[in-house]
C-alpha cells in the first residue's frame, strides 16, 4: 500500500540562498512530497534560524548535514525521510550525496553533479552498489514542449538530424558582480564552483538539452572559452563546435556577459524534412518549420500533443506554465518513480523521465572536454 507522501530533507537552501526556495516550491507543487527536515546552512546558527522560519519541527532542524543524515537514518522507517535534496554550491555536492547514499537515502542534486569528473564517477559507482536514485535538476528538460520536441524527433518526423544549435546567453555577470553578490562570488570562485564558470553553470544545461531532445550524443567538440571581465577567475563566455554520434554537426554558445539578456536559452534542431525551434522565455510554444509546407505552432495543453508532453502539463491551453512547473515536473516524476520503487511497482520511464546520475557524469565529462579543448591547439577533442 502506498504511503501518503514521499518525505524530503534538504541540505543547504537557508536564509539568503536563491535556489533552495525554488526547490521547495517545486517539490511542494503537486502535493506528493513533504518537507520534513533540514541542515539549511553551513553556519549552525543560520541553519537553526532558517529551519524555524520554515516551520520545521525543532528536533528536525540540524546544524550540519552529517548530523541530519545520521539522526534521520536512526528514525523508525515510517518517520525517516526517503530522500535528501542537496542545494549547496558545487564544492559541497559530493560528500553529502555520498553520505546520503551510504545511509540509505535517495538524492536530488543540483547540477553540476560534483566538483570533478572523478567525484561524479564515484557517485555513479555508489548508485550502482546501493540501488538508490540520484535525480539531477536539469530543469529545462521538464518543460512539456521540450518533451514534445523530443517525441517528434524520436518518431522520425524531422528525418535524420543534421544540425543542432543551442545558445544560452545571460547578462548578469557583465560587471565584476562577485565583489558585491555572494551568489556571483561562489559561482566565479574556482575553489567553490570548480574548474569552469560559464560552461559549468549554464553550458551544461545547453549541452544536456541538445542531447536530451535530439536523442544523440556529443562525440567530439572544439571549444573557445574566454574571460571578458577584468579580475574574474573563471571564464564568462564560450563558443563550441560539436559533432554528434550520427554525424550531425552543432554549435553551442553560452555567455554570462551578454548585456541585457536574462535567461535566453534557445534550441534549434534541423533534420532532413523539418526543423524545430524552442525558446525558454516563451516555453509554451514549439515551432516546427517544414521544408515544403507551412510552419506549425505547437502549444502546451492541446489535445494533439504526444503523451509524454501531456503528462507534464497541469493547466488548460492558454494558461501559461513556466519555470516552477518545469522544475516541479522533475520532482514529481522522481517522487512517483521513487514511490513505485518503494511499492515494488514498475515505472513507465517514457512518462516519468528525469535526469539521473548518468546525465551528471556526462555533464562533468562535457566540462572536462571543453576545458581540454579550449587549452589545446588541436581543432577537435574526443568527448
């Protein structure tokens, strides 16, 4: 018999954090997940204050992630959490995730999955050993029209894919913002963010989206990374040529110094017969452009959509759904899959898909390969 709700704990995401609140909203949207406990800051006082402000029970507000994992693992099965959402900066992903898996908890993890490729591979090994799930929050794959585009390509409607163009321009780091903003400070600090800035932060989203929608894998790339803002320690802009495993070609561009841009993620994929175009800032619309016929506009909520798209729509057509709903689709699909696992039931992965540890490993391989390519005089670097 199914339990009433899947129980969640959180590491990070306390007062002053940005993405933790987004995770909590997304997790709560469908009523399938209960937020039960937290170690919400590396600062013990802030951790306690944050827990109080979020109305967590006093005995389930923890001053460190180690304390939380150990004490939660000792609770009776009908009280302890099922999974832990880790929303810390990149350098603090691996150790809490590994400890959570070792103590029997499933994990939802911010991307990139870890600080290094070596850590990502260790997490994948631990997932294989324990049978636990890691869900990685590549949010943009949760949009219904992204799933519609993926299905059109999988059904062969575009013909063989020839060209993939994905761009993610932001402008928020056009100045040396890290002097005044904690969010900018850790994202541009190699000791906290890792060896890549822009590509690790948003380039991995673009690469994941290109592979997810096309169904193809990047096999080679040629990268050019650059730091535009004086005093910045990690790259804030990059352009990459791509080759895919069906011999398709692609271009990936990511920038955090595109002045005036917000989150202008855009994907275009062209096959023999048609192309698709999707823009994250207008996420409920998918444009399909045919070689010898008028273009079509697909809209979220319509009855003609593929089942995979329909299953990730909440509202009637014409009522906008956006980032929180896409984020919530990741959480919902993960939580229903986890419930099925706990109940011993099969999961329909075509309806309940979400990024996993394997996507995390590919993301770290992408960062690693991009950096090697950018530093090399060779044109192409094997992925």
